[in-house]
């Protein structure tokens, strides 16, 4: 009898207080009924072993109690699971790209030997992957327990489906291609992950993918996503007599909070944008605001940052001369990196201004 | 191979039967029963159910208003007796019609 009572106590501990006594009383009656039937069959009182075997048949207290619980019985249910899997695959793909780019940067800047760098990259990729999977699982756990699943699960649009080609076909061939595109898309000053957006995607899908990309960038920038091999302040290298490692460290130190704030604001804004159903005017306003902030950041890089002495030129003629030099001179003369950085900053600035102009147009037209 | 075949059959069989369990429970509870006696009665007609399936199911059906229950003492023990509620009877009639329809059309196909 003690066996049954200790068993029931273990079940009771797992049950919510409100229904505990009721369920345990009923379970006790069931077990007693079974014991009596067993006794009748044996013609004697069952031994402790036989009682225990019977309890094992009833089930482990954790399992038995779980059946009475109202909520879902799975960490992430079958409806949500494909979404979780897709998110994990995409996040890992983006992280692998970021790590690889960082690896290349580190090896070429002479900061590390290739072997060392590869080892560290794998180490950081692994811990980063664990963090990402953990966070996504947590999100999935919470979503699974919501009464109403998020709209994007039920109300999807065919034109958004381009997004799902991203993580769906991870194979060696498309991998290299994507990697090349990802590498080309990220600038030198901010080598963040670039989620490719197809032009046909709806505003909501664009907002969501933008939020994801910026969130990953934010986590990486603040060091929460330990893709350590390319934490910007850890890259070191002297090239053409310019200590880029020191410059980068100083730029990062000065720009740390502005960039953090910018990325956080961008994530919040993108989520708002997605929630509003991709409102055109809201998006345009945001593009203007964020474009202005980014343009300001580039102006800072150009005129006042520690990088300024390396990249600054006073006139358009000087700019053109430097660019021409880059192509005329044979490799190894030095100064290429400075010129390339100069071009990137100017190009990015023009890009931001163009974005703001287009956004202003959309703001006026409303479409 | 034949062992795999058996395992596969067993899992498909369980899946096939799962949907009919509710119908069997509702039908048995046209007559008042308590948990253990219900389980035995179901077992006798070949519908075996684990208690960890049956009891939560009874609770759910009661919270859905298909069953009524009361605690009563019998054979020196307090037992919870379940019985089909008027709503449960109506629901059982509809489900039974559904079952017969499904069974008839399947029968034609098989």
C-alpha cells in the first residue's frame, strides 16, 4: 500500500493544485481496482514486486501527470516545427557566411595563421550556433503556448515565398553562389550579414527579413552572438604603413553605441512595419530617418573618424585620380585598401542619399 | 523484415483506432460507470485503453459538457461515476451517424 501512496504522491507533485486531489483520488480508485483484480487472479495478496510492475504499467508519474495538463504536450508542435527548422537553417547559413567572411578577413589581414583562424572560427561558430538554436527554441516554445498563432503562419502570400528558398536548398552548389553574393553585399566598415531580398517580395516579408538580418547584426556587434573570429575590435593588421587594426578598433569604440542604437531602432521599426502590414508611408518615413542617420555616420567616417586621414580627399579631381591610380598601378604598390575604403564610403553615402530621395517620393505618392 | 512489418502494422492500427476511442467511450457511458469499470467494459469488447489515456479523456469530455460526473461511495471506496449528459447524447447520435456513413463508404471501397 505504501508503494501506491508514494507513487500517487509523485503524481500529485506534478499536478496543478486546483485539480490535484480530484485526479489523485480517481487514480487511487483505479489502481485499487486493478490491485483487487490482480489479487483475485493470484488468489493471494500481490508481492511488492508485482505491485510495482502494475504501477509501471500505469505509467511514470511525469507521463501520467502530463496527460492531464491542458497546454500543448510538445516543446514545439507539428504546426510550428517547420517554421522553427527553417529559422534554424537560415540562421546557421547566415552565421556560416559571416564566419567565413570574418575568417578570410582575418587571414588576409595577417592577424592569424590560417590553421589557427579556422580552428577558432569553428569553435566560435559552434557556440554561436548553440546560442542561436537556443534562442529560436525559446521563441518557438513561447509561440507554441499562445492561443493564437502568429498571422504569418496562416495568412501567407504566394509572393512572399521567395524568402523560403533561402534556407530550403542548402547544397554545395548554391552555397558557394550565395556566399559570393553575401560577401559582395556586405561593406568593409560593417561586414554584417546580407539577407538577399527579391524584388517581388511583399512589404511585410521584406520587413520581417530585414528585422532578422538587423537582429543578427546587432547580436554580433554587441558580442552576444559569439562569432568571435570577426569581432571588429579583434581584427588587427598593418598594411601600407597604416595600422588598420588600431583604426578599426578606434572607429568601433567611437561608433559602438550609435551603431547599437541604430540597429536596435531598425529592428523595432521593422517589426512595427511588419505589424502594420507594410504601411508604405511608415516605411518611407523610416527609410528617410534611417537613411539620414546612416548618411550622417558616413559623413563622420569621412570627415572626423580615425579613418578620415586615410580616406579623405578634398576634391572630385583628387578622388578620380586616386581611383585611376588604383586601376593603373600594378598590384603591390600600396594604398589600394585605402582607396577601396574611400570608394566604399562614397558609394554608400550616395546610396543612402538615393534611398532617401526614393523614400521621399514614396512618402508623397503613398505607394 | 516481418518484425518491421509487425511494428508498422501496430503503429498504423493504433492510428486507425485512435479516432474511434471517443465514440466508444461516449457509447459506453450511456450507462453510468466509474473509471475502472469503464476500462474493463471497454477491454471486454476489444477496445483496450490505457488509464493514462482514458482518464484525461474523461476529464476533457466532461469539461466540454458531454459527460456528467459525481463522487459516490461504493464498495467502501469513493468512486467517480460518469454518465453521458443530454448534450453528450446528442453529440453521440451525430458522431454515430458520421461513423456509420464513413464505415459504409469504406466498406464499398475495401
